[in-house]
């Protein structure tokens, strides 16, 4: 399956560093919460912060590493967003099943309400993924636009249709 001229595996390979970091931070966040660590500590394990780092890095890297352009950036940010939202949804689903709050379901991180609902799980998977992707793409497109104006593309990048394994 190709999306805008690149296979899904090419996108994932390019994103591997940030996807790994999102997974690591998300699982650490959940594990610390389940272990009883104070939410005032756990909140610093932020998937949002890591995702913002990825947004900036890949908005620049899509050009500097000659990975593509705005269309490819949209797919990259969609995959990144989906990864983050699946982790959050899994944390919420765990709380629904066990009936035990965790960092993903407490009111201050669930819009002020009980976050242990299947609707909350679904909200992460569909509207949140779409919203984060599209808003991120808007911001990332501005970053990419500026990057294209001030930074030359990587001339050592693989030929068109091929990607470098290292990512950003």
C-alpha cells in the first residue's frame, strides 16, 4: 500500500525514533500511574510534549532529509498522532475494564469528568486523532514552508522513491 508515493513501512521507518519515544513515554506514564506514583510527578511524562518535539523535528526533517513535502508530512503526523492516541486510549480502556483510575482518566486530564468511559476511548481514536493531525499539519506546514526557504535539502539523501533508514 502506498500513500502519496511512499509505502507505509517507509513512513514508519522514517518516524521510528519519535514513535519509539512516544511509546516509551506513554508506557512509563501509565506504569508510574498504576504503581501509585503521584500525578504531580507522572504528569511530566508527557506524550504531548514528545509529540510536539516530533512535530517540529519532522516538519523540518521532511525537507532536510528529502523525504517529501506537505503531503508526506500529513501522513507522518497522522501516524504520530494515531500512535499517541492509541496509547492514551489503551490507558483509558484499561481503566474502564479495571474500574481503577489512572493518569489518563482522572478528571483533570479528562475534561473535568470521570474519564473511565468507552466514549472517552473512542474520542481518542477518532476525533482526537483527526484534530491533532490536522492542527499539527497546519503548524507543521508553516514550519516546513520556512524550512524550505532557509535550509537546502539534504543532497546525500536516497534517490526519489527510496528513504534513508535513519529518519530525523
